[in-house]
C-alpha cells in the first residue's frame, strides 16, 4: 500500500502513542492497528488522512470480534468463540477508540 507523506506522519504519530501495526489478510487494502486486546481497520483517505473502516473491535483469538446481545448479556464473538463484554473490556475498547480517533486527526 502506498502512503502519502501526510499519511506516513499520521501513522508515525499513532505508533508513537503505543499502538502497533497488525495485518488482517482478509483486509489487504486497510491498515490494521492494535493496542492491547483491541484493534481497528483504517482506510486511507487520499491525499492526507485515514478514517476508521469500521467500529474498533475487541480481539477474540486474534480476530476482530462482533458485539452481540444474547440472553440479557453482551458478548464479543468471533465464529463460535465468545467472551462476555465485561465492564473492563468495554472500557478498554472505549479508551482504544477515543485515543485512536484523536491520533488520526489530520496533520497540518
């Protein structure tokens, strides 16, 4: 994937804030970003920025999960695996999303 100089600066800023790059082979045209147990896909917006491709997700077995409600409880699922969406996991995901959104602000 070719990045513009401004996109490269944004990615460097994201990485300096404790995020890391991660590959999701089923999304070859997106940049994967991870911190802790959370991840997001970024779509390049030419010429100078990125946008989140989808809502950030909690990782289940190293894969992006979906959040569902089942029998009165919230779960984070991937295929047949599920984790309860505890307050701590929801807080980690919220913090991840907020910090990443701020890090993605355009470069002047």
